[in-house]
């Protein structure tokens, strides 16, 4: 598959053949597994304080001989803490037990719980290749909700990596036809649920993804302030960047130098660097040659008494 190389003024500078990483079939199941594994591994551990609800001095005796106890008072045996007392009369309230006000939680979340998920290396690489194939499919990108120009997909000229100001990047994107996409990414919506009380009241659509050759590219800093836009170097690509929320087909712009690095370094193709081939489901089984093995003593017995072996099935 060949794509046009376009400069900042929307002029075609040539054609580039995409490397084999972009020819993988789009597998939604693999992409979902890879994205969910990344999200699970990025989770911050959380849990209750081990001493939460246990700090109260809540002891109660069930013995008749103890004046500070529940025996004969017609009350349950829940642990209680004494607030005031007069003689043997106690004013206490329930504490410590899970069924009391202010008591400990029965099964609180544990901070030592591991949320990590394992993912095979080959499976992860195949998921990235599948996500790469989706970002160059115009129908998949449009179905995801991106507002892309009619010329999409295409490759950016290497001069884009030298843009140093956000205004220059924005003007170049508008010239390429991504003005509606930039406007779409600026609109925020109010999130539903309790997240409004936890510092994440609004949410913003995911915008463009720039893939550059290295972190030293000036474009990485210039485009970082555009709403919804992410910048990543070619070696740092993963399934979550290419398919946020497990939905493949993010509008992605590769620079010519980034495509060159993906091809030359055989990224996401395994150690050998060769394009993976489908394995055969059935193997040809070798023919089994049966040879007659006869013990020397048996052979001698057959030659000596031939009539004895007639009805023996041999």
C-alpha cells in the first residue's frame, strides 16, 4: 500500500510504500486485550488503612464476676467503647465490629492486591500491527468519529518535525483539512456519575496522534498544547495510543522519517524482523514402516516344527 507524502502547504512530494507492519488484519479481540492490559498495569494500588476502625478501645466482658461487662444487662455481645459510667452503669456504644456505627469495614480493599495482567510479547506485537492497519483504513477512522479530510490517509513530510510553535502546527493542520477535527477535540462534556466530585468532571474527545522519529523533534513540544493531540516516537507506539478505549482507528499522522524507522528497525515484528506467517494447522505425518522382528529362539522353533505354528496365526 502506497501513501502520498504531503508538505505543510498540502503539496504532494512523492509516494512511500508502507512497511509490512501495516498489512495485518484488524483484530478487535487482540487490540482489546492489549489495551486492557496496559490500563491494568497502570492502575495505582489503593486500599484502606489496616488500622481503620480498630483504634477504639472497645472491649466488653461476658463474665458474671466483671462489673464492666454485658452479663445480665440484656444487650448483645458486640464490642463496645465506654463513653461515661457511674458505678457499674456504663454508657457505651458499639465499636470495632463491622456491624456497628464507625466500626471497621468487613472486607476492605487491600493495597497489596496486584492488578497486573500478563500479555505475550508476540500477542502484543500482533495487536500493535493490527492497530497500525486500522489507522490507515479511512472507513475505520471515520467510523470512530474523527473528522478527516478526503485525502486521508497520507504521510507528513519530514519538515513537520522542525515546527517549533503551536500556531505553526495548528495552521499546518488547518491547511491539511483537519480544522473540523481540532474543533471536535476542543468540546468538553460533563461526565456522569460520582466522578464529578473527584476532580474529573469533564471529558474531552481523543484527537490526532503524531508519530515522530525521536523525542528530539521540535514538533513533540510544539503540538503538545493542542487539545486532544498526542505525540509519540515510533518506538514508543502501543495499542492504547493507537486505539484509545479499545476502539481501533485513531486518526494518526506519521512523518516520513518515522515510517523509515519502522521499516528499517523492523519494529513490532519480533526478534527475527521477518513478517510473521500463518502456521500450518495440520502436519504431514511420516509413513510408519513396520518391520517383523523375530526372536532367534522362536525362528529356530518354527524351522524345527513347522506344523506347530500353522494354527498360531503367524
